[in-house]
C-alpha cells in the first residue's frame, strides 16, 4: 500500500481545523474536551466518545473531579477589568477553585503567575490535584498593577463528573494494530495542543479512504497523562495487539523535526520513524527517552512496554513559546502541519509494506532476460540496477526491508518498488 497524489498533505484544511479548535477552553475534564471531541467526530463519524466517572481508580491514579468555568477576572474597585478570562483562556490557572471578593495587593500577588524573562507572554499554569486559585498574566501587566485592593472573581465549579476520551478503530486485514494517540486537554495553544488532534484527525480520514489496509489502526484522543493512563487501564487487552505506535504532539510549526524514541529505542516503531526522518528531514534532532514529557511516558512504562515513539516538529519544552500565549496560531503553519502529516503517512507506508523476503536464485539473477535490465543507458539507470542488486544481496530470509533500505542507503519506497518488479518473475518470495 502506498500513498499517492490524492493523499497529498492537506495543509490548508488542517490549519483551518486548528483555527476552529484553538479558542476552545480545554482542561483535563469538562465541556471543552467534549466540544473538541464533537468537532473531531464531525470528520470521523465513527469516533466513540467515552466517560470515566470521578473517583475511578486507574492504576496508581484516581480520575479527578470535573472542572468547569464560566467567568474570571481581576478588576479595579470601579469594575474596570484588568485581566479577563474572556480575552484569553490562559489567564486563569487551570482547575482554579471559585472565589469572589475584594483582596489586598499582597494576597493577589501571591496568586499571580508571570514570566519575567518573557514580559509579553502569558504563562500556562495548572493546579489539577491541589485545590487553589490563581491568574496568569504577562510580566508587563503585572508590573503595571498598583498596590491597592482588587476585586477577584473566578466563577468555577469542581464537582463529581467524569473524564472524557474518544477513540476510533479502523480495521485492516490483520488484527495487529498501529496506534496513534494525542491529547485534548490544553487550552489555547497551537503547537503544543491543537496540532496533535488536528494531524491525528486527518490521518484517520486518510486511512478510512484506503481500501487495502493491512493493519488495524487505533486513534486515541484523551487528556494527557491521566487520560492515557485511564485508556491503558481500560483497554490493556486490546493494546497488546500494538505493532507500532505514535504520540502526536507538537506537530504544527515549520522550524524543526524532532524524534523521541521508545523506552529502549529498539522497536519497529523506532526503526520505521528513524528511517523516514533520515530521508524526510535529515537534519532532525534525536532526543533521549530521558528527555520524555508526553504520553510516551505511559505507553512505554515497564509492565506496559508498548512500541511507541513521537515524531514532532519543535519538541515540547524546547521552543521558547512552549506553554505560553506565544504558542498561538501564528506559530504553526499549513506547511508545518503538512510536513508532520507527510512524515506519518510515510511511516504508515513503511509499516504496511515492510516484510522479510528471500531471493529464489543461487548467485545473482539474470535480469536482462526478464526485461529488468535497461537496454539503453541513461543517467541514473546504472544506479537503479545497482540499488536493486544491492537489495537482492541482502534478501536472505532474515533481514526485513527497512533494514535493507537502511543498509544500502536508499528510501524504503524505492525498495518496495523494486520488490514489485521482482515478485512477478518469481525472483523473490516472502519468508516465513
């Protein structure tokens, strides 16, 4: 199975979808998550949305209370608002408990968060597992505050509700699965939040349009950390079928490509991703699993040990806009989204077409009598024959096509094309 022009990365369409998701106020739980999943379901009608009740034990964690917020602001005593949740949903510390009263400057200041080194940025701050309240604002805004009393209002609620996640399983001819997981829990940030569910949605749409899927594909949309833990806990038996997996996060900008390996770095997912990145974006940065920070922490944990990696653009924690209001829609681009989408499509193609082959002749096969040797010399013809013969030289019934492509230094798709030429002549066969 190979991608074609009809599957060219829909950068503009993805960017438009990211624009739609961006303003939604998401958190670990609540209506923002549900609204985001409903938007995704418009593209993927088969998406199943699930709820896990507050208090449910998921391994060492407990599903928290559901948080909702209607209004939040800091105002002068005349009612003039200085900081307003309606203008930017990063202004409120995530999971803030309710408050509505006059406070002194000193009390307010103890609940304010800003970034002195980035005076124009609003930081993203949460307090999920300890009840607290707070506001985030730019350092410039903070410096402008006078030492007087302020009206503080956060109209929020923490109640017994549920954690919401969604998944869709796209069947193939094999029950072995390729997993794509992304998170839907951050408010208005573009690369660190909406790029992941956006690219995941369009990858799932692409796969639904293909009729010759070898593997089954599982897409998971869940809050980061607790959502992934809950999903693993409730779907552990199904996840045992995972052949390879990818966490989709920070896949929207066009500055860089980055790679996060699995825990031991020796899975088929690692091999496929590294091969694709070597040819798709050879200047990519490979990080250590010790620098992990997203849901690969859960999927690759001891006792779970799924073959899960991440192919990102600019990696989380590594760009200065990370977890701030500067990670806005101007930070991502149609080209950045399309590049990440294209890299993952190539990984899908590599995994779908990878196999172990055995050459059926002793010594080198005679290509000319089968019409596989060019009768006219032209630029590149000798290289193509040499690459084909190099590939045949390693078709020993033990080495898979990814390893052969890496060893002889050509993209996987070229090896797959050579196999298509050799197979009808009985020169190679599937091993095992």
